[in-house]
């Protein structure tokens, strides 16, 4: 009968729709998902409500003061060193004053010494991150436990919407296989494959072991790290007692990296 | 009806083989890209979307442009368009096929694309773009196919199609609106951060889509026994004339806001595109070419004498189509990324390899378009005979 083929096709179509529907409906459904297994923080892990970094730029005189920090970060995170500009990957780097604070403040009439300092820039782990809003797969997400904006390298489809969304240029894309460009692979941290986005993770893997971020440790006190919402934290006290600026606060993303200039 | 697509003249077969060849070359280069990564393109850390996304954006417009024949026919009962609605719908299908292919070739990890459905994220505009684009594809496929089939059988199309047809009209607007929202909702990208982006996208869509349709109608007139009709072509030309005027008007609105407010974050992108910024200006000649083409298009289309002359109408449609393509396909995406958020300038120049992949995707789209148009034209010829 002619209708039998049509019937089977209809059934196939309906089954396919039924298979595809639940995840979509789940996501649109109101309310929290059903109870999930809980994984608590490891013993001795550093915890916070929202991690924040404070950079005392007065203590950075030249690029040489920045290099060890970048080196520490890039080495432990297997960030490749690719000289070809188009394929460049960086988590942490030095920018000039007018670039670091573009749209925030300008070079006009400022002291030479201030103008010539190198300014450390990195992911701001915004309280209201536009990259997280843009990601179509939740491969980049804001960790509810401590506010770190993290990446799931295995879920990322490489659409680079997050790169367009980030107002700080903090994200890099693996335009090719990065592994041949890693001098010494740190086996304790994953390397990436081509076609995914990456960026600073505030050393979430070190915090879990009770260690401060690598750049903070390498800075010899030039960088401070702590809980923004803990009144007693050193970061909070320094923000209270110093005049600090943040990059592009006018955009409402609430960056968690503060600068003393 | 598919059998109609394989019964054709030598010329038709030659054309299809040419398209398949180009698509094949594109596919081979794509295999290279799959192996090496997107590093074979000119994209970089600062300009992280390039030619693929730009062409995707432009083609969403062409797809949406099809509604300019569907709407008058079904909502205003403009009978003359009865002959060409199917062409508008089929053009939309081929365009959406190209759009989806462009998205796929732009992904760093295309094999993970289903993650978009596996982990649906309604907060992401890209999620909604996936929904509306696929929806539009299926709407046009179902509507176009069934209406044509009914015409072939000499009966009225099924009544359940009617609601789908009505839905497809606002849906066409939605695909380009959502595509504009990909850009205009991003903080820190001054060039795109403007409420007029979606209307501007729509106006250029309603100019470039029907302009292409006019050219295609003229081709069909030459190569087949089916005449889409001079009256229909003229009505479409009026649509293009209005749309291109509105598009240029919207662009001037942008220019006014940026330069009267003097806010650097909004001005500098336009400066980069039209006069160059800090010695960088790869797009300057292109942008002026685009403006010139659009202005010539306006002059030729607004003036009734040139609009009614076939030769000048062809010239006008070519001007509008390529003017819009440069504006949206080249300037709109690169311009938004340069200067970068740190106000540094790293220019983007597409590489020959990504050019070949792009041509391959267009060839694939025109292959689909040729099949669909061949079917439509054959049915029309059959019915007339």
C-alpha cells in the first residue's frame, strides 16, 4: 500500500523529533534541574565567592618584570609559543597603557613613568561575562562556586562567538595544532587541540590544591589574589585604601581584575 | 518531481558539472582545512570571524529577500507574483543551504556541532540562529515543494499549508533579525553596537535578494520557455529601489551618529573602513566601490527610464547586489573587529585557500539552486503546455 511508506516516514520523523525534544525542553523549562551528585572542594583547596586579582602596576617598571609571570603561566598551562602573529595564543601579556585602558583612560599629560610601565592584561573573570552569555554550548561558563569563568575544551565547537563577545581581547583560538609549539609539556594540565578557544582560568587547578595562581606566586607580591566578597580579604582592603581602576567598567561586565595606577 | 532535474539539455549538464567541479575543489581545500585547522585562513586572534561568517551574513539576507515576492502574493493577493513566488522560495532554500554550510566550514570543531542541540543555550543568539535558519529552510522546502506539486497536478495546494505560508513571512524577518543580534548585542564592539543593525540588515536583504531574483528571472527568460514576466520583474525592481534607498539612508544615520557624537569607539571603525586608520586601510577602495555601486544602483532604479530598460536594469541589479555584498560581506565583519578591543590594529586579508572554500560553498548553493529552478521551470513549462 502506498500509505505504508508514508506512515513509516511519519513515524521516523516523529521519533526523531521526540529524541531531539527533551534536551531542548529541559533547557527552556523553569526551575533548577533535579538533584545532581555533589562534588565538594578538595581538602585544603582555596575557596571564595568571587575570586579577584589586584595588580599593583607601580611595581612593574619594564617588560622584564612581567616576563617571569607570563612564563610561569604559559609553562604550566601548556600555552604554545607560536611566533607567527596570526596563530598567536596568550593568556597573560603586557600591554601599553593606552591599549590596556582603551576606553577607560588616556595617555594625555600623564607622567612618563606611568605611560611607560607595562600593564599586565588577562581574562577579567567578569561578574557578568558576555562571553558566557554568547556561548551556544555552555563550553564557557561561570563557575557558581567561585566566579571563575572557565572553559570546557572538549565541548567547545570553535565558533568563536565568545571571542567576538569579549570586550578585553582575552581569548585565543587554536588556529592549528598547538602541541608542536609547546617546549615542555606539563602532564598535570591538558594540552589543547586545534579548533578550540582558550584563555586564563585564574589557575583553578592550583586553587583546588591550595596554591595561589602561578602569576601571583611568581610576582613576589606585586599581584594580590583573594575573595572580592570577603571584607577581611587583602584584596578588599587594598581596594578600599587605594584608588583602583578596572578596564571598561562602563560596559557593565564588572571585571574582577583591579589595577592600582 | 525530482526526475525533472535530471532531464536537461547539454548546456544544463555542462553548467552542473562546472558547479560540481568548483564545489569539489572547495571540498578538497576544506579537507586541508579540516586537517590543519582554520590557520589556513587569514583570520587571527583579533579578527576571529572572516570571509565565511561575512558571506553567511550576506546570504541570510538573500534568503530573507525571498519574502519580498511571497508577502505581496499571499498577503496582498498580488496575483502577478503567482508566477515567481516559487522562485523566491527556492532561492531562499539555496541561500539557507549556503548559510548553514558557511557556518559549518567556519567551526573549529565541526564534528561537535551537535553540541548546540545537546546543550541548548537559550541565552546564546547562535542557538536561536540555528533554530530560525533551520526552521526557515524547512518551511520553504515544505511550502515550495507542495505548492509546486499542486500546481503540477492542476489542483489547489493543501489547506494546511496556509498557516505555514503565513508563518514563513515573519520568519523571514526573524532570520535576519537574529543574525543581526549576533553582532549588535556585544558590548565593546562599537561598530555593531547599534539598534539600527537589524533594520539595516533587512533593508540590504530586501535590496540584494530581489536584485538577484531579477537577474535570475532574466536568465530563466533566456534559457527556458518559461517567462517569469516583465511586469513581475518591474515590480521587483521597485522593491529593490526602495530597499536600496533605505539601506543607504540607514548607513548615513550610522555615519551621523558616529561622527556627530564623536565617540571614538564608534567613529574609528568607520574611519578604518573609509579613510584608513593609523596607516592601515586595506578596505578603503572596496568600501568606496561599494558606496559608488549602491549610488549608481539608486540612480538607475529610481529613474523610470533606466528601470524599464532591460540593459540598465541588469546593470542596476548587479550594482546593488555587489554593492551590498562588499558592504555586508567584506566591511561589516572586518570593520567590527578592527581596531580590536585594545584599540590595536591587526588587519584581516582572506587567503586564496579560504577564497577557494568560499567559492566551493557558493558553487554548492548554486548547484542546489539550479536543481530547484530547473524543477520549477520544467513544471511551469509542463503546465503551460
